[in-house]
């Protein structure tokens, strides 16, 4: 009995240390994109928003946050406060980056430190796959694998799955249409290698660009996804399936 008790205490200490504490006591508040799991050692996800051209809170914080919370199994905290981002990043397992507002030095360092220590996986969505920050070239090069500088006008286009057997594409139609901005996303030949899982094809232009890809970072699981401008993306079943599958993929150690 004694030995078992000791083992249990040791296990408790190990898992206790692993469960990072969030910087403040959050409560579930869907209108703020806060979903707090009852379990203490639940998976923790930060969603960062803020900047221009998008309703970050409504779509990435609230709509996507609900999916990421998996009915209360995971803790999801949305913020567009840059200072809060710097404090949250070291405490979470997964970061969904959607902001196009600039980050401060603390937040930038926290992201790179956690990624390089193998403690943070990332989902980089729509506005954050852009070339937003000239003073942070290592972001696009190392974490995104490239970027976009323009997009086709907001209209319907086709998404074609190129790696149907990948787990992120499970249950996603081989081809589907979406009303969104087709980002003219380009791989940086000097950036981290990527694997494209789906492309978008302009119905008028016929041009194709990566829409979902994996960034083959040596220390982290990172997914890039250029979809998500407004409710016509976030409300689409295929978008939601991709988000759920992406979480399943990044949360596996
Ligand atoms: Zn957009």
C-alpha cells in the first residue's frame, strides 16, 4: 500500500507541474470567447485576435472558440489584448493565431520560446497567414512557411483537397465551395518546409493557391489555413470540420 501511495503522490506531482496556470482566474463567458473546462488539467488553447478588416471576437473568439472547447472539455481563452497574449502564451498548449495587429516583444518572444522548446503547437488562421509585420520576418519564414500580400475579391471559390488521407481532411468533402477571400498565399522558398493539404481555385481566374498546409517545424505542430473571413466561412460545415480535425491533430503530443 505504501509504495502505491508514493507512486500516486509522485504522479500527482508530475501532472501537477505539467498543468500550467493561466495568468488570471477566467470564467466561462461565451460573449468574450472564454470557455473554461471543469477539469483542472484540461487542454488549454489561446485564441488571439485584433487588428483590421475582421470581426475577430465574433468569428474566431466566439464561433470557433465554441468548437475548440469541445463541449467544455478544453479551456479556450480569446483575447485581443497584446499584454494578455504575452502572459497567456506560456500557459497554453495550443495557440490559434488570427490577429493582424502587431504583437509586442513579450508576446513574440513567448511564442518563439514555447515553440522552440516543443511546448506550443499552433493553428495560424486567415489574417495571421498574411505578411503583416515587416519587423518580424522570422514569423512568416519559420512559423508560417510563407505569406500573402494580396487576395482575390471576396467571392465564391472552390477548395480542392489534395491530401484526402491526411487526418486533418477526415470528413471534409474532396471539393467544396466557400465564399471567402482567396489569399494569394505563397511558400517562402527559404522558409520552413510545408505540406499542402488543400488548395483554393478561383472560379474566374482559375488560379490555385494553398489553403490548408502543415508547417514542418522540427519542434512544433503547426497548421496554416487561409480561410475564415466572415460568417460564410465560419458557419460552413467544411470549415468547422477542418477546425475540429486541426485541433485533434495539434493536441496529440
Ligand atoms: Zn479577411
